[in-house]
C-alpha cells in the first residue's frame, strides 16, 4: 500500500477561504470578554460561531449542489448573520473587524450555493 503525502490529505472544506475565515472568527470570538449582564449574548454568539464552522464543513462534504449541502450552507450563512448581530449588541474589541469577516463569509457562501 502506498503512502499518501500529508499535503494531499485534506477534506474539501479545509481548502475554502470561507471555512478558514469562519475558524478564525470562531477562535477569536472565544477570547472576547463580554459584560457580565450580556453573558447570554456571548453564549448565543459562541453557538452561532460554532455552527458557522460546522455547517460549512457539513455542506461542502455533503455536496454543495445537493439539497442537503445547500441546506447546511444556508444555515451557516444565517448563523454568520446572527453572530454579526450579536456583535452589534455589545461593544467588544475588534467587533467591526469580525463583522467584516462575517460579511465576507456570507458572500462566499452565497457563491458556493449557486
């Protein structure tokens, strides 16, 4: 049995800019500090951030042109919007930077669904 080089062992979603940006936003969101009275928004935002990453992976691996794949990508796009809205509700460091990345993710996902 021949060995496949590690450079060729990537899953389809790992090659997407939208996925890599989603992972970046997700990891940075984890480090944000929210005001105590807004902890519920931090929880909601983290679930949305996790969902963006996971649904991009699911959608692409199911086949972005299949109904199941498009459905997962639509969910990812919706969750990106929800996360951007959470960042509208609180004043956190680099919030607008994260929102811009979420907008870019949304545009890229729309292109994938075509």
